[in-house]
C-alpha cells in the first residue's frame, strides 16, 4: 500500500458542555444539533483553553466555566475529504447550568444526549431497540466472521458491552458500545465512510467527523466520575430537593435509583445541608430544600468523595 504524505496537521478544539434540566442530560450544540461547539486552535491565542473559550463564546454566547481536558483523537480517517490533511481533535468536558444560548448564526441549542444514544437510557428499563435491532445485527456481524478466534473475540465484546448472557449492563461502557456499532457498520458515520446503504442504520442522530465519538467519551467519563466525585452539584441550582438531586443523577447514569438507598448515601457522605426553606413546587406536600456543602471538598481532598450510583433492590 503506497504511503500517504500528510502536508497539513490541524488541531481542532471541541467543547462538550453538559447541563441537566427537566430531568434530561443535555449538551450544548450548534448547527441544529449536528455539531459540538468547536474551532481550530489559532496561534494568536495564548493557550488551548483560551482558544476554546473564544470559539465557544463566539458560537454559542455561553460563557465557559470550569472545564477539564477529555481526550485527544488523531485518527487518520477522521475526514475522508482530503488525505493530505491530518486532524487532531482536542476535546474538553465542561459542567454548567443551562442558560440561554445566542450564537450568531450557528443554530445553537441544548439537546438531550439520549437523542444521539437512545440505547443508553435505561431509566424505564432496557430500551426495546437493543433486543429488536441492535443484538440481532451484532450477532449477524459476529457470525459472518470467518476466523474462529476473531469470532469468539467479537462475541465476548458484544456480550460485555450490552450485558448479554447474564452479564450486567455497565452504564460506563458508552464509548465501547458506540465503537462496536461503528465497527459493525451499524451507525451512519460508518455507513457514510464506506458509501454503504443507510436504510438499515440504527436510530440515534449522527454527527460529522468524530463529534459523536467525543460525546460518547464524555458521557462515559461523567458516568464514572459521579461515583467518586461530587461533580453532580456543578449541574444543580443553588438550592434543590433531594428528589431533584436523585433525578439529576439518574439522568446522567441512565438508571433508576432506589430512593431510600440514595438518601442514605447522601446522608452518610454529608454532601448536603438543609437551607431552612421548603418548596411547594413538587406538587405534593412541601419539600425541604438543600444545598451542597462546599467544605466537603476540603474534608475529602485526600480520601475522595463518593457518590455511587445505587442499584435498585
């Protein structure tokens, strides 16, 4: 195979901003939900984060608060348009409270991340599409493999990723599931790269380049992180009910939690304190309002604060 020379290497900065509103985990998007805010790293900017902030604020009108670097992708096949150009995607994860976005001409909007990954929302049980559409196609893809060792390896990956044959569903394997579906040619991004037939593609809105892969990476990172760091409070208002807090964790994890177990966990970790106020907006009897105890960050700086996702009994 002849070598392909790369004349240009371009670094793109991509922001994955997450909020939780109305019990839905949402991401800030541009171009009618098809892209995450992004732009090239410009040498006039003093740092990667400065360049990222400039692009996000220009495209969305949303100020960028705390962010952490998520992952760097440098796959050769990120773009099929020009083999002489190599793209490096440097992604960042940011947690925020949803605010109005007013990007100039960029169709900025907050979108539920389950719009892109509908098989990841288990709050009402296993999504029917897994048994009806995903598993049969993955099994057909596995069976079509000629080499027995390769076939067994694919079978194991499918079983682990989708919790088959008695294995538990692991909500953190978001990226592994997406990459498995990509490899099997079941998502639009893979089908389009091979110029295949899109009529049989799985539900789930696609994104250009590697933006949906970056979104999968961010969801997996956040689902893991809420179990050992109190990052969920970055997404909560100043005061909230315990039910609102539980629903926010459930939205992120894609799992329902046992109410009493969840509250025992919150109490044992001493993560919140009462404000002294109540709210009647819950529709029932007045509910106490709580706030996050910021001093917990200092108290647990060494041991770490845990907010594990509690499984239903």
